[in-house]
């Protein structure tokens, strides 16, 4: 579990209305001015059609967790 991770979302809209994608990025070296050693993953959402509950999911979770752990050791 990665606790209290701030949500930073980049939205790229190139597919017209409703199109585009969202990405989660974690820097392994957040203090660096350049070359922050970033891992990223595509963000998707699942929504319940009855109550509207939404859950976010990200691919590339192993690399994101690795970068998070690395950033906490600095």
C-alpha cells in the first residue's frame, strides 16, 4: 500500500470529446532538478452503474511501488 500519495493526473485529450488518457507518475529521485527517475502507469476507473461508487486502477503497479519505496529512502 502506498499511503497518502498525492493525486497528480496528466490528462491528454487527443481523441475528441470523452477521449484521452490519465497517467500516474512517481519520481524515484524527487529532489533531482532533472532526470527524476520517473515511473508511470495508465489510470483507469471502474464505476458501479447502481450506486456510482468509483475505483481507480493503475497498470505498471510494480514499477510504481518500486519508485515510491526508492523515494522514501532518500
